[in-house]
């Protein structure tokens, strides 16, 4: 079998205030802004480098109603740097609604912490590495 899908190229999330979102993702999480194509003014947004992938933000007038679901993205932080990175984010003003916790996935200890961006998008920080 030919392996045709092997990972994410990018993840796109919705934001209502691109400037506020830029401050959060660039200044608080430290992501690098990437050039974004001109889509003819059809919608605003930003693109960021996220490791070997990208995070895209699309501007919307109001956030979608997820009907109680909790869609989120999980950002990888190496285990040895996990606590210090979370503390660095906290010092930059990131508020965590679930502080550092450890659980077990498939017999392996996993660290997580959860925060939200300015529009309420849930971000899980985890030491589970991409494959």
C-alpha cells in the first residue's frame, strides 16, 4: 500500500480579532509569522510556522458554536523543556485553565496543560511527540 497521507501541512482555526490573535501566538507563544498569500480580500488571517507544519488563522465575524464539543489543537513541547516552557508562557500572560498534569497513554506517562487563545480556541500543550 502506498502511503499518501503522512501528516499535517497546516491546521486552520477561526479568530475574531486578528491583531489580538497575533499578539497571543507571536508574542506569548513565540511562533514566527509566515507570509500569507493575497486571497483577494475575501477573508483576513495570519499564518505561523509551527515546527515543520503551519498554523493558519482565518478571521470570522463570530466564533462557531461547537455544540458542547471541545475541538482543540495539541502543541508538542519536549519533556525536558515542558515545565520551563509552560512557566515562560505563563510569564508572558498565558492563562491556563488546566495546569500541568500527568496521565498515562498506552502505558507511557504524558504531560499536558491547557490554555485558550483570545477567541477561546483550546490549546493543549503536550510532551507527546509527533510520529
